[in-house]
């Protein structure tokens, strides 16, 4: 009986994983990039690099899954694309390749922050820490707010980009947002 339940649980888990993979396969590289870059749009407004109207336009395109051009993203997030091109060169891939995008956000982004690259060199240590992408576990969910934990840090983030997230899920966090569910 326990083996049957375990087998059924594994089958459900495999089905969920296949659905998750299919969703990612349907996602464009532009949307994937914007998911992670979206929290930075608030910072760009504060720095006077984009208008609040442009930030809202990006938000609308992201949340409604509307197309956005690669050229526009490259212009708005020029620093990120400078770094992406560096990683692409090192890996001998196109900088819009999903593997390069994932490597940047999930492996290299924090390294660039720690090195003081670009604007990060002038940022406070607490702001640099907030800018990092963290892998976290969801502890609680209350409406659109998640309490998450990573390392020895507990904090609250918005579930706007992953509204289906629930307690126990593993997610990535960037600035004040949960970005995606991960394994």
C-alpha cells in the first residue's frame, strides 16, 4: 500500500515536472530575461534611466505575456547585456541562448555584484545583497506576499510573477520579487 502511494506520488511529481518543462519551453528568451530583469526596472526609474511609464509598459508586457523586442531589452538593460555577452563569449554561445541567460541569472549575476561591476561599485553592501539572485524556500504565503528563507535570511517578497507558489516551494528571489519556481 505504501509503495503504491509512493509510486503515485512520484508519477504526479514527474507529470508536474513535464508541465513545468513544457511551460519553460514555450517561454521566449525575451520573457525569461525580463522576468529576472523586471525588479531592476524600479531601480532604473530611481536612477532616471527609464521613465515610470516605460517601467509600467515593461510590467504590462511581462504580466500579460506580450511580446517585447530584444533590441528594446538590450537598450534598457545595457549593463546586463554587456555581462551576458561576456558569458556568451566564454561559453561560445549566443547571448540570447537560454543556457546563457540561466547561467547569468542563476550563477554569474551575484559574482558580478560582488566584484563591484558597473553601478554595483557605488551601491551600499545592503543594496548589493538585495540585488543578488537567491534560491529560497517559501515559508508562508499571505495573498501576494511570500515569506522566504535562504541562507540564514528570512524576508518577504512579492509573488506577482509566480502566483501559484505555495509553502515549501523552492524559488528564486531577485530584489523584492519571487521570480520562478525551481527544483
